[in-house]
């Protein structure tokens, strides 16, 4: 459709439209078009200033004079106007916008100079422009912006790495702007040039002009001086000097000529406006759960699927394989050429196999379309094109930078690249050049400038590193640099870590992993690996990568020479191994062996902070394995060390572990005294690195449970809900798991099974994500309790039986008593009391071997309920009475209420309820809250029934 603008007495015509300004009317093929008065005013203003960018404020002042109007209102009217004009449908293109500036009409009234320019060169469109690309995805915004810049600024360079889509954007923009320049739009392909001297000759040839052999550039400019046209100069980087010189002269001496260049490096000349071409937008990061529709909505995924189907890959997309598409797009950084080559392989190998192939260097040799330029036939050819334009020093720095995984800072680049031939200052200059030449990406973060090689470029440069024989030297230097970095950014002896260090450590995880893999690989440095693993394990704990912590600690300990044992390296490795084993394989003997060994080294080296940390982890081991008799003696040692250190963090840890110990042993008042101590509010405590002292940094975890036991159900629930809201699973996976389990216990005790079910699901997902197998069994047990509470006794019993078995296999005895109680009650309810009694008896006997426990009154009560179900009413009454006495001894009103309720229920059945009902009433009246909870409602129902 002809978009050329022409004026007459009857109005202004463009395409099928006629704007009659005097009559304030728009017609389409003679038929009036319904258009609001303000939209008509905007259109009139843009048409009258066609070819110019009209400032948004100027439009607002004219259309809404004297009013304060938001820019969003203008955008709405522009959108409606575009819809009316069918702007963007087919070849129609009328209104463009320059972000931050305003809007413009992309056609201008033809004049004699334009007509003369068009007729001067006598070239058909097919001779001036390559074919218009079809199926362009995700580039509408870039195309519009480039067109607006060309109209407004005249000289634009599309800058970006090879294969990013610069030529595609330039070609579409050229076709869109061709009518704007009245057919005087010329595409100049410089890619085949081998000698910069011939740049003017190629341009003249494209224009159909003969040029003399002397001073061809001057003659060319003189010919174009009075002509209006658009020149697209494609692939300038290899002849950039000559192109820059010629483009600057054209811009200066031919004011009606516009220039649109594509280059992997800016021209850096007067008049140039650089437009950086970004990769296609990727699906969100792999850690985020996305629906199939959300992944397909990303331009990168849409592009890949389009190209895959065009090559014959008719795979059926579903929730499973669409994530593979997202992985491919992420691995290729949204680079269109790289994704097109991968899409062609998807039909031959399948999506899963293509993902695997991308992890190898094979992708660099994948061949593309036969009609593509030679430099775009393979990724290797594309990168060879850029690499061959680099100086020797630039090539050396680029291949050394390939050792980095992810982003790196300038200082990192200097340490890895500088040598006897390249100084630190030269590295900075070279890095700037590599960014300019689109081989290294640059972006700014809060902590400063960051750099990164796109994955394809990194694979190419890594191959060059191997080819140059520098891989071992660079890898060793990289590993040593990672070691220094981890030591410099680690938490202090008291566990406090600066926020910027925490963020930097997390962002360098990929480098640490790569360094460890090289150190323990075939040609690596084992000793360096041991040192690196010893400091890296704390990072893995910080990031909740417990299984990875275990892997590297075990690997390093295997490689340690016997003569090197007993030093700080072994201490840190044994400490980390014990911690990791607890949460991955359970509370096995090897956990205690590792922690005891670490503690002995700490004592031999007179290291009080290390002693404190090892004792804290032993405390965790003993409480998880149900060996409560060890808890207070360890706390006494911890308190002695903390008192000597006079550091707020160890003091808080000692208070916290004392509180947990007393809670588990049944002394809730003593527990609250320690847990509510003001030292827990000190800011330094909240900054402690996860797992540093293996204590609950949030005392609310235990206080909520103590509140319920003491007879404050509502306050306990309120505290538990607040606690779960504060927990961050990504910040500290272990503490999150503990907090969720302990908070859920409160909801379970009050009978809020909906919340229990929700939290059980969260715990199961969390445990599976972080490989915390014991927590998984606890989550399944909670789900089993929900099922029995809802009446699904058989299904709940099966889950509870499996969970108790697994918890005992992991020697995770901290949570077996309550799960065993639920299992015994479920078995009794289905008439299997012969199986229920041994389960409770085993739990009671185990606890008695280790002293006592907060849950012993409940175990005795449940044993009484099971005996009552087995018709042993005498034995049941005896158990209830023992439970009441022990609950009174522990001052746990909630356990007392349950035991008295069970006794009252039994006595009522026997016809002897009077005295017991009064006991129940007295117990009930001691409560001041929680009357909507299950236990209190059950007690009230019995009281009212009598």
C-alpha cells in the first residue's frame, strides 16, 4: 500500500486515507472514519509536522491546553489512533515513537529533490534492498525505535554481537522506511569486502553510479549531496575505519542522506547514534516455576519453536518438554542465530538430546541455512569473523576470560589476564575494546561494573584457550583466585558477614564449582583443591546446598595426606561434613565421628570459636537423635566459652541452645527465660551466616511451642504464624525446615488441620528441592496425620507407618514420638490395638533410656487411650493418672487438659464421671484463651454433657 503523503485543496492523502483539516474529518476511501476530536487533533498535528519527532509535551499542550494530563492519556489516544489507521497491519506504518521524546509521522510530502533522487538511480526495489525477512519475532519495539531514530537523527548504528539480529532489524526498517524516502533506500552489504579501500566503490556500485578512480569518496559525496535517501551499511566491523570516515563525511556534507549501519563495534564518529541490539527476551530463570503459556509468551521461546517447526520438528509441546525449550533458549542467551542452529538440530535429535549437545563444543560446528552468509553458516564461523579482527593481546585476554562462569569484575579480569606481556592497565583497555566489539557484555550493578561472556562466545574462547596450551595455567590461577576471594569474604569468627560479601559469594558460585571440578580433575591441583573445599563448604551451607557441601568435603578429606591431618583445613572439612551428613543421610555414627574429630582439632589448636561451632553441631546431632541427656552438659560448655569470648553472637547462641534444651526436657518456664533474653534482639545476631553456630537465630521457633504447652493456644498460634511469615527458604534451608516443622506442631495441637496440610506440602516440596531427606519423612508424617484426622484412617496409617520407619532409619528420633502417637491412635481406631501398644511402648522405653522429654505426658495419655480401646480400662486409667501427674510436674497445662479429658471420658463410660468431671472443669477454668481450639471444645462438650 502506498503510504506516500500528498496534499491538495481537497485535503492530505496517505495510503487509503484522506485528512480534511479544514473540515476536521478523516476519510478512508471516501467513507468518513469515526475518530474522537482529540485523536483527530493529534493526527492533524503529526501530519502537519510529518518527518519530524514531535515532543510529547508539545502534543499535550496543544490537545489539552491549560490542563494537567498524564502521558498515559496520550499513549491511550495514540494506541486508538493506530488501531483506526490499521497501523502495523501488513505494510501499513504511519506513527512511530522515540522513547522519552515523542511521536512522528513516518511519511513526508514528496518533493522534487526526492523524485529526482529516485529517478537518478533507476533501480527497482529488488535491486536496492534484500528480501524482507518473514516471521520476525520479538523485534517490533526495536524496529519502531530504529525507524524513529533514523527519521529524527539521520545516523544510527545497530550495535551487537554476531547473530543477534542486527541485519534483520535493519532490513525490516529499510522496507518500512522505503516509502518515507520515496524509494531511495539502498542496502550496502560490506560483508564480502576484504579491502577497506573498496568501500566507496561498493557503495557506488549499489547506487548504480560510475565513479572515477581518483578520490572516489569525494566524487560519491558530491553526487549524493543534493539527494534525499537512506543508506543501510551492513557488516561494517572488518572495514570499520574506512566506513567510519566515509559515513562521517556523508553525514556532514550530504544533509538529506540518512545512514543506518550494522556493526559489532560502534563507528565512534560525529553524528552517530548507537542503538544496542539486545538478545530476544528469555523465559524467566529456571528457579522460577512457569506455566507452559508463560514460557511460550517469551520471544526467545516463540522464535525457537517457529524455527524448529520450519525445519520439520513437529514436536508436541507439553509441560515437560516446553521447559527444555526454555533451557535451550537460556543456554544460548537468546541469540537468534544460535537458537536457529539449535532448532534445526531439535528435529534430528529431539529436545532433550539437543540440551545435552549444547553442553559440548559440538554446537559451534552446527551448520545453518545454505543461503546464509558464510560468516553465519556456523557459530564457529560467526565467532571466527570477530576473533580474527582482534589484536594478539585482545585474543589472549578473551580466551583467558573464558575461564569465568557467569559475571566477573574488572579486578577479576586483571588477576586472570595480566602477565609479563600485558599490564593491569592494558587489561582494562583491552576489556573496553572487547565490550565495544560485542564479545564481552557489560552491565552495572550496585557493587559496580560487571562483565560477562555469552555462553556461545565463552565456549568458543575456551576452545581457543585449550588450543593455545593455556588451560592448565589459567585454571590454576582461577582456582587460586577463588580461594583468595572466599577467604576475603567469609564470615568473621563470630559468624557475622557483610551484606555485600554475602551477595558477591552467591554470585560467584559457578566459578567456585568450576574451580573445584578442575582441582579434583585429572590434571588438577589436589592440594589447592583441599584448601578451596575447606573454605567453599561454608558457602554451600550458606546457600543451602547441603548435598554439594557433603560431596566436596568428602572429596577433600580423601585427598588429604596423613601428614597434613590435624590442621585448620581438616577441622573445617570435618565440621562441614558432619553438618551435611546430618541433613542428607541422617544422624548416623559417622556424623558424630566427624564432629568429634573436628572438636578435638579445635581444642588442640585452642580455637574457641571453632570449639563453640562444633559443640553447637554436636548439640544438634544429639537433639535430632533423641539423646537429650547430652544437651545440658554441652550447653554448660557453650556458656563457658561464650562468657570468655564476650561476643554477642555466641552469647545469643548459648541462650538459644539452653532454651531449646530445656524445652525438649520439659522445662518450659526455664526455656522462655533463655529464649526471651534481650541478647537475641541484637542486630549482629540477625547477620550471622546460616548454620554458622547451628542455633535457632529466631527464638520464636521454640517460644510458640512453649506457649501452647503452658496453656496459651491463641498466643501460640499467633506467634507461629508470625514466625512462618519471617522464614526465608532460600536464605537458610535448614532453619526454614526446622521453623516450619515446629510452627506446624502448634497448628496440629490446636486442631487447625487445614494449615497443617498446607505446611506439610510446603515442607515436602522444600525437602525435595534441597535434598533434605529426613525433613521429607516429617512432611509425609504430617500429611498422614491430616488424613487420619479427616477420617482416612487406612491411608493415613500407611503414610505414618512408612514415615516412622524412615525416621528411625535416619535415627531422627526428635519427631518420632508425635508421629508414633498419631500412628498408634489410628491403629487403635481400626481395631489393631495389638500393633498400637508396642509402638507406644517402644517410644516410652527409648525416651526413658535418655532421661525424659516434653512429650512424655502425651505418650502416657495416648498409651491410655490405646489400652482403653483394647478394653484394659484399669491400665488406661493408670496411664491417664501418670500423664496428669507428669504434666503437673512439667507445668504444661495443655498436656494436663488432654490427659484429664481422656480420664473423664473413661470415667463417664464407667458411670463414675462426677469427680473427674469436676477435675476437668477446674482444669478448663485455668485457661484464659483458646476456647475455639479442638481440645478446649472437646473438654467443654464433656462438661456440658454432665
